[in-house]
């Protein structure tokens, strides 16, 4: 008997969950307003373009899941699939210091292209991070007014890490 009540309850819940109720239509002005669906939200994606010495380019997606391996160069271009307002983009080294660079943002209505010309080339075999945060205030937005959290996306450079030079031996001073 209890089993029958549970089955009946499940059937009633299943039927009511699938039913749609009619939406009341206001009859005041006679003007129909169309509701536009913006579609699914497109996530922010960032790509890094590396200008190679031979004239070619490499494109790597900065997804945050894995660290792409890029060539150690002086010039980088960061591209986003949406415009970013009030955003600051910096390249950070392993000790979390910003690298010195000359930056040129190129904003359009549909994307951001950010050219970074480093004063010194990236070192082979090191880890770096692209930090995208707010220029002023606490947040930046994606062009549609939606706030975007700070993005820290890591990458590595190809090649072997150069070993540091050993310190010169200390000379012993003679006392007279």
C-alpha cells in the first residue's frame, strides 16, 4: 500500500515538473514586445601570439589548465575574444615581479589585442604568467558590463635553463 502511494506521488511530481503554465499577456497597450535571448554566455578566452625571429608566429591558448611552451622572444601579443575595459595586462616572472615592457593596447568593439614589447627577451626554460587585472578599482569588465575576475595564466619558455655563473672565488687578504 505504501509503495503505491510513493509511485503515485512520483508520477504527480513528474507530470507537474514537465508542464508549462501559460504566461499571462498584458492587454494594456496592444504593443507586443519581443524578448531577445542573448544566447549562452561565451567564456573569456585569451591567446598569446609569439613573433618568431624567422618572421613566423606561434599561437597558444592560455586556458589555465596547462602551461603552453613558447619560444623565448621579446615581443608578445595577447588577444581576447571580447573587449576588456579597465584591464591591465602584465607579464610576471617566476618570482612574481612584473617584467619591464612597452605596451600598446588595441581595442575594438569585439576584441582586445594587446602588444607587449619586453625590454629583455624571455629566458629559456623559465616559467612566466600573464596577469590580467583591473587598471583602477577592484574589477574590470568584458565590454558588456559583466565583471570579470582577475586572470593569472601561466606559460613556459622552450629551451634549457641556463645555469647561473658561479661566484668568483674570494681572494684572501694578507695582513701586514
